């Protein structure tokens, strides 16, 4: 099946940050076949009119906790530890599969509507999330976020090891790689060397990536040094955790010595600027990390610590935050931020997505540049980063299939989802409200 997106302004996300006007982009099945200003040859059964619109690669949300949409705004105004212990953890103890399913659908719908085509999600009841992501048509790297609070460890009975093995057997590389399973450690401070070694070995033996929270807060970072004489990046490196494609979420308090390891090992940092600012965790030194050779992708974190997953909001903040923190208006240019949200995210997740080029996955979004907030347009990339909103997305295509168009969800029954969230999930999770 071929699809043509005709006469569109295409942001290719190549090394030159090319913006190609009057482009014709041909998609065959799940991949991009050609990108050209020439008229394509042969009959193409499906055409989409791109006039007045900008085509760019779908966004890669490289660190999420999708079902946490249920906790939007819950416990706001508390520090991280108080928020987790007195609001989030007690609520999470009430989850069941039906609640996770509808709240995951709600989170996926919000992301899809703002142009996300690929996610990396870490959460519990991960098999349910895999089912919902597969049905929604979105690409997903999923993991359980392994924890271990005891010195006693048997991988045959440990719940997170069992969950990870089951996920791998049932979902890894499902539908030609639409769903992939990554090994995971929730964080250095929620586990110990026995789980680190097991996850590292499992990832190596099963050709999986790794997903870890790293140095999100000053306390987390300093406590690791007090325990081990090393930072979280450094101590996990001793156990082979980074001997695979890996993403490290947050990295707010990482050091130049950490960055050297990250650059050498190919560890991608996932920047979560909104969450880090809201929780008072700090500002990740992204500009310095990039200069040190670290690949930086972009994430929203959970809605519970962001309150939204309109990815354009995170994109704009990621572009401006380093400029303010470094008192340098050139610290992060709009194209740099857009690369975090697209091609860098694809690299971080080991996927051929994030560019408009032959052979890349047909993960594409259309943005309506006739919207009032995008007029005039002196620079397409600048408008996308600084002026666009999720509401400007008029089409989301994942793996060559249109999953959202003109405000309508084509793979999610949004009315059912809203009804189940309101009538089932919220009363279950918040029984006293």
C-alpha cells in the first residue's frame, strides 16, 4: 500500500536541517519510499494534501509513565519525597488492569494528538500498557522499572524479573518491532548490585536496551556517592549496565566524568525539563553534555509531575531553558531542540525514526501552518519550536498508518476512554475524593 503526501513543506531533520518546500513524500507500507520535489511515478491509491502544512518526523517521547495521567495535578505543591510517599505510592497500590488500560489509553491519546509517534515507557502492569500501545498503533519501548530493596535475591522468584521475562517472551519485537521490551532498573537508590548484574546480563543475552532513572535530584546523586564513592552512572557502569544501548532519564546532577562515560558507552540522556523544574530537581546541563558528545533526547516524564504531555510545550522549554541557565542565547538553537525530539530520540531508542528520508519508518505528523499562532512564518523550525501547540497537529501517522486526523482518533475510542476513566479508574484510585 502506497501513500503520497503531496505539496508539503517537509522538515527533513537531516544534518543540514533542510526544510524542503513543495515536497512529495511517498510512503510504502511502514517506511518512507521517496522524498522529492518531482512528481512521483505510477499510481498511488491514497493521497494527502499537504498544502499550507508542514510535515516533520513524529516526536519521540523518550521517558514516560503513561498511566499516570490519572494523577494529573494530584499532590501538587509538595517536594519529591513527600509527593511520592504520601500521594503517588498509596495511589499506585490501588491499580488494577482495567484502570491501567483506560488511563494508558487517555495518556496515549493526549500524546498522539500532539504529534508523538514513539514512546519509551517505564511502569508497572507493563503487559497491559503493551496491549494499549499496540492497539493505538504507536511505537513503544517498554520496561518494568526493576526494584530490589533486599539483599536476598532470586531472579526466579523476584517479581520484576518474572515480569521482565514474561514481557520479553510475549511482546519483544511484536509486530515487526512496533513494541520492544527494554531491560530496566528504576534507579540506583531503589535497587542493588544483584539486580543490576542480572538486568545487565539479560539485556546482553536478549539484545535489549536499558532504561534507568539517573541523578534526578541532588540527594539521590550525593547519597550514591556516600554509599559507593561513585556517582550512579559510575557505579552502574561497574556492573555492565551500560554495555548495551541505554537511556538515562533526567541526568540533572551528572558530572563531566559521567558525561565522558556516557559519550564513550553511547548512553543517551533523556531531558525532562518540565518535570525537573516543577519538582524543583534542578536544570540538567544539557548544553554541556552535548558538547561532551552525549546524545540528548526529550521526554515528558509522567503527567503526575508534568501535568500535560503536549510535546510542543516540552520542546519549547527545552530550547529556551539552557539559554537562560547559561546566559547564552545560542546555547540551544531551535533546531537543536527539534533534534532532541526527533532524530536524537530515534537514536536513543534504537529505532530508524526521527528523519524524513528513504528507508526510515513512516512516523510523520502534519502541522497546520495556517493557524493564527503560526502566522507569519519567517522560519519554519523556529515557528515549530517557539510558537506551535499540539492543537496545530492535524495528522499523525505511525508506521505508515494514519492514527489521528483532523481532531479525530482513528485507533482509540476516546469517548469510551473518558467514560471509563471517570466512572471506573478515578473512583478506584481516589476512593475518598
